C-alpha cells in the first residue's frame, strides 16, 4: 500500500511540475465530511454563515468513496465543517477505514468527548487526534468557542489523557490545539507549558482565512504571516493536482476552503473518482491557473494557496548532486569509449587493404 501511495504522489508531482491538465494520478482525498452539524458558533469559522443544508453522510456512500480512494491517501481526515463526534455511526465509519488499511485523523472541539467516545477512539485505528481548545483561559475560550463550557471541555480532554494511559497507543498522536490569532498570541507559551505537563503534545494552528471570501473572518483574525505564500510570486495551486475533499452529501469540492460547496466537480453518488478528477470543471480550473488566471471566486483573493514554479526536468531534477555527478562521469566515460571505438572503425575503413606478397 505504501509503495502504491508513493507512486501516486510521484505521478501527482510529475503532472503538476510539467503543468498538465489531464491527470493519471488519483487525488489524495484529505477529508471526508461526515456531518456539517456543529454545536458551537465560533467567530473565526464560517459555519455561522454557511448556506448548505445540514446533514449526515450515509454509510453506503462512505463505503463507495473509500473503495475508490484507498491506496492514494496518507492520512484521511474524518471531518471538515462539522463536529464528527455527533455522527451516530462514527465507530462504524472508523472500523471500515481500518479494514481497508486507511490511516485516520480527527479534529474535534471535545465538548462531547465523554468516557464512551474516548474509549471508542482509543480502541480504533485513529492515528491522529486533535483536541481543539484554542484558548488558555476561560474568558478567551468562551469568546472564541461560543456555546462551549471551558471547565467541562478541559475536563473532557484531561479525562481522555488519563484513559489513554491505559491503552498505551504508541501509534496515536494526540495534540491539544491553540489557535494563533490576535488576543490569543500572548497565551500560547503558557498553554503549551500547561498541556505538556499534562502529557499532551501541543499544536499551534494559524487561523484559516477561508480564501478571504468574507472580511468578517479575514480581517479580525489575521496574524502576519498568515500563510507562507504571502508576498511571493503566485503559482498554480497544487491542491488542484493533488487533493480534493468530499462533503457529507457526496459532493467533491476542489478546495478545502469551500464552506458553501460552490466548487463542486462531481458527486460520488453518481460519478466515479476518475470521472470527477478529470471532469470539465477540474480541467478548466487547472488550465486557468496555468495561464495565471485566478478569477475563480475561491482563488482571486486567496493568500493561502500552495505552489511552486514548473520543472520540466522532474523527476530527474530531484536526483541528488552526488548521484548526478557519478552518472555524468559514467556517461562521459561510456560515450568516450564509444567515440574512440567509432573513430578506430572509421580509420580502419579508410586504410587501403595491403596486398599479400608471396615470398
């Protein structure tokens, strides 16, 4: 499975760096939204202005997706614009991924992370769990996590860490998250210290600006630099060559920032992965990016794109310098011998045949 995934990544790199529009790799489907329902109303999240219908993915649809994407994904996130712990069949979904040898990651606000859910996650094959507290004090937390209770959520996380000691899961990375936004920056070090003492890894996350689609999120929560690509020459976004995501109703969206589902390239209820990945919508958007046309509503204001210049020599350009030199020396010697042999053959052909004289 790992070899297949590595080959798939090589193909993705090749198509992107050569600027192809039609692809032979499969996308790394990096999230499947089990539900877009959430019990909180966080000001840095577009959930409150999302226009999509609230729903829960059916298991039959989930199986159909998993059968097509397995082998092309490093780590599958089972969430997006909702709280996955509210899905009534979450354990069934996770177990199906385990059977198909797909690594799983989940991010949760931990507000309903009780004993039963904690033990279910620890029994499962989940490899990464992000517990999003996002503030170090009650005041900060409850301003950011509207509808949440700081003491209860904190106790849920501490209780999970206590239970986790009994399971001794060396393959599970548990991270307690704080978000880097104005008003929270000065709490980060104290947050890290407290949770490290509690036995957890800490994760500092930059706030998503959601492609600057709305100023109500982008302006108040920007901390410079909000993205490594800021103030650089813009290149085609790699996501169009590597990744995609699936919303709870089966819609395949080309960008993880598309909270309203406006960049749909197909739907797994009716379309195959191959049809979606090279659909007219995907080909058009890749072509636009190659032509430096970023007029798509999700792209025109985005500062969180990820890309680089083209490389028509890939994958040979990635060969280490030492190997390149050895290869060059080998070829030089090989072709020098061939040239010498060719010259000798030519000279012999020019010399007149010597007559035989009988003695």
